[in-house]
């Protein structure tokens, strides 16, 4: 990463931040107008974004494993992509042992430096290219800071290059209530009103910078499910009594299996996104996750069209949401090895000489899976303190806890990852 001089936000050109995002029959909440400062984004050499998709998937599975152990039997959904982006923007300002710990947990490629920023830039461009017929997807990253604090010019350049992010001023230290309203207003607009309260005034105590990443997706299936075939069925949560929930029913989807796991790919229109529903081996219970070898084999098989034979699919219709206390990621990240980034001993001097450690990491997400397609929204914030044929069909009924993974086909970037423990609770 490039060294930066101690240049305050005030000497850089400001532009207006305004979002009027509409679509899919939903009108976005009006975004607040905030002064935004942008660094100079370098034009990096062409790079391959796929290692970052792999890294974010590995990070997402680590988070889900630790998170599910904390909330067993509960539906969980988040966006590995947005959580990795919020923490990745913090990482660009990390130094020393703090940077080492964050890179390990985030599974970042080891080369670092300008090669890292080139890869991040390629990742951001790949995300922005996922829109197309039948798919509406918006992704946005933002740094918020108190106007009284110094943010290094080199850091502004790094987040502009790697994450296409600008820096907005908000009275974090003097009026956290107003700052929370401004941040939440922007996130609400960016997620079409699905996520309205990502941060609270209380969470902003002693916080000088908030790094946010938001994602909205509305994607239509290539082949919609026939609503007349949506029927009640039995789902058995781990360690609980069976429940009756509505199941989507269809056939002809690509199928793969490895190490006892069964997977069905549900493609979206446009060919840029796919959902993979992953059913663990019978008797696995909740919080089961595939090993890397099994996941690699399944992914490769599905990309090749899956195993021969038809697929008869029964998939619960769900409406998942996570926010509030459940979305507090601090304890999970510390258990995964990122404790060095929290507290006053952390080193974020690449962001500012006034930066302390990470004070909070919060995420919220929604995921609706229905007959026409999938609507998902997600946001994450990291606060940094100041100081077919005749062959037999594969019958796959997702009638016990399972996983949902929505990812970009070209890069593997994991947009959403969910543990569906009990559809009746969705």
C-alpha cells in the first residue's frame, strides 16, 4: 500500500452524495446529502478477481461456523462480500501485527502492496458488472469520519482504488445521534429500504470512523417455479419437532454430490449469478459445513453442468432476516483470530495517526427466496475508534437444515450465505 501524508479531509474537493435508487416496484428511501471526499483512484494493471472470490468464500464459511456455534438452531444470513469489504477497507489502514491478523482471517492473498489494490479493484469492477437482464444488483462502499479528525491522503487513495469508496463527514464524536441517522439513511437508500438501522448512537461512542459496505440484489430465476406447485411439506430442524412449511417444487436443475453432500444449482437470468443449495449428509444436524475439498468438487461439477440425470427439487420458501444483537460480529471475529485489530493496542496508523482499534463490527441482511427469484440486501459496518434423459432422477428435498450460497459465476464472489435452520421461523 502506498504511504500517505497527513492531509485532512478539508483540503480535498468535495462532491455531493445523493442516491435515488428505485426498481422492482420498490421506491428507495431518500438518501441524506453528505459531503464526500474522494481520493485519487489509481488505474491498476488488469488482475484476476477470482482469488478474492475464493478468499471471501473461505472467510464467509469461517464466520458462519463460529456464528452458528453461538446461535445454534437459528436462521442466519449475511453477505461475506460486504463484511469482507468493510473489514478490507479497515485492513488498508492496518499496520504491523494488526495487518497480519486481519489478512489471515480474511484469507487475503499474500502478495499485498499494489498487487493487492489491483486485485481489489478487479473485484470491485467484477461486482459492478453483475447487473443485466433479470438481475438488479448494486454494491457501494463508504468511509464515514468525524470532520475534526485527520484521515491520511494515502488511505483515501487506497480505498478509492480498491473499493471505489469515498469519505463522507458525519459528527461521530459530537453528535452520534445525527451521525447514526445519516449513516442509516444512506444504507437504507442503498438497500431499497430493507436495512434501516445498521448502527445505533450507542455503538458510535468513541468512534471516529465507520466503514460501510451495502449490497442490494433482485434476481429472477431462469425458470420460475410454478406457484401452483408450491405445497406444504415437512421440515425437521436439528433437535426439534418437525414443522410444516411451504416448499417450492421443480425439476431439471443441475445436481452434484461429494462427501455425502448434495447440491443443486438454481441459475438466475443473465448467467452472471447462481444460487447453490447445499444439503449436508443425513444425521449431520445443524451448523454443518462442507470441507474445502467437497465444496471445490461440487462447484466444479456444477459449472460443468452437474451429474447426468434429472433433478426433482423441493426447496423451502424462506424470508430470512438478521440484524440487531445477532448481527454483532465482534466476538466472532475475535474468536477467528482478529483480536489484534480491536482495542487501543491495534495499529491503524495507515488510516490516521489518531486511529485506535476497531470498536464494533455490525452486519444485517435479508434474503427472500420465492417462485420468481431472490431478493437480498446486506450491509456491514466496521467502526474504528479515535485514539436429464432416461437416467434416474436425483430427488433432493431440503427437509432438514441446509445452506444457501448466492455467488457470482465468473469470480465465485459470495454475495449471500445462509444457514436455514428452520424455515418456519423465517
